[in-house]
C-alpha cells in the first residue's frame, strides 16, 4: 500500500511539474484525476490478488 501511495504522489508531482506551466489549472485537475484513477485501480488489483490467495 505504501508503494501505491508513493507512485500516486510521484505521478501527481511529475504531471504538475511538467504540465501546469503550459496548461495551467486544467493540467492540475488532470493530474489529480489521473493519480486518483491510478490509486483506485492499483488498490483494486492488490485487493483482488490478496483475496484469491
């Protein structure tokens, strides 16, 4: 779970650093959306994988 949170933060930070200067607040909102979708999918996959053991 810690690894998922670290990856989520890294995705958000990188997208903010790279896209916000060019696209503004829209890029920030997209970064938030992408990081939340990644977290949801990763936690769902980890939960299914753990449940089937």
